[in-house]
C-alpha cells in the first residue's frame, strides 16, 4: 500500500550539547486524502547502552479487508553518551500480494551488508551514514539543536543524500491536540515528490505530522497520542 513510502520515510549552531531524544511511545492516523488507511505506532526505547526505534503500520477498516497491509520498520544500535549509532535495520512490507524485506547491518563504519528482496548486497558508505528510520530521530535531534539538515541515508543497497529546508514555525491541530511546530521539508531533485515534517518543541521535538506528496497524491500521518516512556 502507498502509505509504506510515508512510513518509511518515511521521514532534521547554536547549542554545544546535543541530546538524544527521550524515550516515547506515539500513535498516528495514516490517511490518503479523506480516506483513512490505517494506524502507525512508533516507539523509541533505550537499554543501558543501546536503543531501538520502531514503527509498526497496519491497515484498518476497508483497507485492511482489501489488502491486509502491514509495515514494520526498525532501527537498533548502540548509545554512546548522547550519540546514537545505528547497527541494524529492518524494513518489512507485507500484504496479500507481496512480502518484501530490506534488512542490513553496518558491518563496519563504512560498510553495509544486507539483503533486499532475497538478493544479498554490500555497499561502501561515508562515515555517519544512517538508515531511513534513524533519519527521523536525527531530525528530532538536529532541529532541536539548530544543526544542518543534510544526511547520508542507505536502503535497498543504495546510498542517498537527503537535505531538508527549514520553513519556520506553524501551529497545527491534530487528533492529539494543538502544537506549535518547527516545519521542515525535503524536495526531490526531479521535482516529483516532497516530504514535509512538523516537529513540536513541547514534545521534545517529536513528530506531529508527516506529509508525503508524490505527483499530487498526498499521504499523511497525524499524531493521535504521545506518551513519554
């Protein structure tokens, strides 16, 4: 289902101290125009020296009856002080017609080893390359700290450069309430798609809304609940 693009990635120099986001659990309503597609549950949790950021998206209502769509996306790795370093990534999209998986490991600081759609791959990447899920966590960190929003991201055996522009502040009303947000956006170089993200300072720069526009086909995830853990 189309919302897999949104969920994957679905998708951010004044402070000298950069703190990792606090642990949380959140829920989002996913829609395409006026049609509700499903629900996305997102959590960030820590152990003594590690982290897990997980997103589980499920179709509901008529969409569930027609497709049975589920999408699991997970980034896990180590926590070194306030720095989160990804090690393992999973993107598993399953419905009645397909079952596709992208799973990889940062085998070394500059090497990724994985398997996409049952095809193994290896990729040399720059230092500090991240996975698509960690991109959202980095956006929370970097918007909070006023840092540049350019990232090297790998998935499906390919390397991408994503740059977000800061668009200022905007107050949004979503099912979880009303929030003043920092708004950032990434435009595809070919002009075919753009992704806009709203982050709320009062939620430790948690994501309040994501909108993915691809050739006029608009998918959205809006915050329905947010709970610190």
